[in-house]
């Protein structure tokens, strides 16, 4: 089994405090800014709201979405627009995804997971590869999720796991069971391919 620390029952505030501790340590070990990546969807934003209240040098953070829908930033489905609304007023630099972007190594990669095992916009139909030569791809889920029927830009597996530490936030019994099965190598969904590619410290709030 892949060695990932599992933390059960953590609240949004607990996760925010964990994040702040790791980011403060990363900033202390670095001159200048650090890059982090954040998932979209509903889960991150209550955690980010708690994080925003903690003493953190947000001006030294470059924040990348792990993926985004190809819509205008003021569209409700825009991940970067929602992240910008929370963190940019605190001084963080928000980096929209763009084809041919120079994707950095992340001090911390925060990943979520969909009910079908997708990570970022690496849905099962996209056949994501751990040896993808590109750090970012334009992708179209099939079928398109009815709540967000848009083409996407997504970091690829090599870019997502190119981090000093990784964090997953998995909510719900069904998602947890799928995640644990992927850890045991019992499926070949995108989450399993991401987990198999990890070469850094990883924590799952499950």
C-alpha cells in the first residue's frame, strides 16, 4: 500500500490550521515566494475562508488552480475567479491556467477527487498518464458533468505530483472507499495513477 498519512474527522478549521503550519514552514525555508495549487469544486472554499483568517504571509504565495473550466473569470464556474475572490485581497498572486504555461514545482499540492475517481480535470475518459510529457493539457470530459459542461485546462499527473508535499481532502464514505481502493491498487482510475506517481510526503483528510 502507498504510504499516505490518513487523518479522519478533521474540520475545515483543522485543515486550514494544518495548511497554515505547512505553508509557514515552507515560506521560512525559502527566499521569495512559493507556489501552491488548489482544487476547484465546493470543498476548498470553506477551508480557504478559515485559512484567510490565520496569520500567513499571503503576499508570498503564488496560487495555481489544479484545473479550470474554459470560461470567463467572472463566470460562476471559473475556479480561478473564485480563488481570486478569496485570496487576492489578502495579497496572494493568483495564476490563471494557460496553454504553454511554465508550471513550477509546488511547495504544496492540494488535490481533491470526484466520485468517478477523477483528479483535477483528469477524468477517466482522458486516460491520464504518469509519464505525460506536458505539464498542462486542454481536455473535454466525456460525458460532460451536467453541473459544469465545459472544456477544461488541467495540470497533468507529473505537474500535480511535482510538489514538496501533497494533501488530499476527500469527503463522504463513497469517495473515501474509492480512495482507499486506489491506495491498495484495486482500480486504475485517475486517482490510482496519481497515487502511484507520488514521490513526496502526502496526507489525506478522509
